[in-house]
């Protein structure tokens, strides 16, 4: 529970201090409390950010796909990395950023879409509570937005390979509302190259792909249709 939420429920600072001294509550940092003895993970803390502070932060990108069982190449021997994304400019509270979570939590503010359809949001069942996560359609676009290196582009393509059940109506609405020309071109190129059946149900002519060439993959080939540099076919996995 955040301090602000507790105060709104009538637990004023003096009372919280009394509960803390009596070892009923303990601080998770400046601005949040847990019941003494409770083991709170990043999902429980995220639930507080979403439901008590009204933040737009959610589980996104590759992490959302992993939690849905749609990303199967997690690097071995590395600390689990959790990607949180906000739809607008907002900073996570200090108590969240400073806490030593069991995972490495990375936060980005993207403002990737003009509007996010309801179907592009999902809920992750965490037992006694749920947290908001991106749908698969939205998550892969978020991951593509963060792609900066050749390896990132290849991984984004690899993620696309496993997304054979995306909903074309949700994809279409997200593409139309997407602010990033890079994401729209990379998404459409990846889906068409993989050959997913749902790609044929998209009205790509309604998607504004901007003008001019974009270098997404250094040393790659220029795709004439989408005007982006992409890996040579022998460099792509499973093509």
C-alpha cells in the first residue's frame, strides 16, 4: 500500500507511525508500506502503482510476451529482466526504483500510440490480484520501438515468428494509431516475411508509413517495399 492511499483511507501519518512501531507495518521505502513479514515482489508493487496511484505503467514488450508464453529464447545465466512501459511521461516512485527486486526492472516512457484500444490490454493473474500488461499485438510493437541494434532487430523478428495468432483487427487499430514510422514498417515487413496468415487480412494501405528511407539494420539490404534496411535472408532465423 502506498502512503497516499493509506492516508486517503484515514490512516494518518501518526497512526501509521504507531503501526510501524508496533511491528504491524514496515516500510518498503519512503512512500510505501507492507504488512510485516509479507514478501512483496515487483508484481505486487506494480499493482499498487496501477490501482492506487493511477499510473499508466504496465508490463510491456518482451516481458509481456514471455508471461504469455510467446517468447522462448530467454538468455541463460542472466538475471531476469522485466520491462515496464508507460504510455505517457511519468516517473516511478523512489521506493519502487530503489528497492532490490528479484528481477532487474527497466522502465521506459514511450507514448507510442495516439490511442490504445481496449483489446490491446490484458490482465495477468497474480493470485489475489491482477496487473495490467500489453496484449501480444501491442507488446511486439513496443519491443520494436526499443530496437536499436542489429541484434535487437533480429530478436524482434524472432518474436514475430511465434505470433501466428495475432488478431488482425487489433493489429490494424494499433498500426493506424502508432506514432512511430520505424515500428510500423518493421512490423509489416516482419509479418509479411514470416508469412503469417493474419497479415493478409490487414489493410496496410490505410497505415501511414511516412516518406524516405530508414536505416534499421546496419550493413543490411534495403527492402524496396518498406524502405528500411533489413538483414539478408541467410541471417534471419528459420527463414
